[in-house]
C-alpha cells in the first residue's frame, strides 16, 4: 500500500517498448489517472524495466486498479493489470 506522503512506483518489465500506457481506475471503474511513458527503459537486475511513480496527492484512500499496455511497432501489445491500495 501507498501510505500518506508516499507515492507508489509501478515497475514494468516489458523489454524495449516504443511506449507504455498506464491507466489507473478507482473501484467504480472511473479513470482517475493516466500516463504515457516513452524513451529508453532502465536496466534493473539485468532486465529492461520502466518505472513510474504515481502522485497520489489528489486521490483519496482506497483500492485502485491499473492497466498497463506496452506497445512496440510490429509486435503484439503486452498487457498487464494489478491493484494498489492508498492509505491516507
């Protein structure tokens, strides 16, 4: 969980992607945040990884769901989903 004053970081291992789309929803399936990552990934533990720190200052306590899509030209999209709790 992300506690008050801490922003959760999404760690995304998707190889070399052209872009990473992140969408975050509340429990009623309302979109509360979205981001687009482009550029080169970092190398973390010998794997290409993207990291995104979600600023939770504008959202209330609760459970949030995220959907991540990695896109690379000529390749099928990679998708993943997860959840995060915010406690304030």
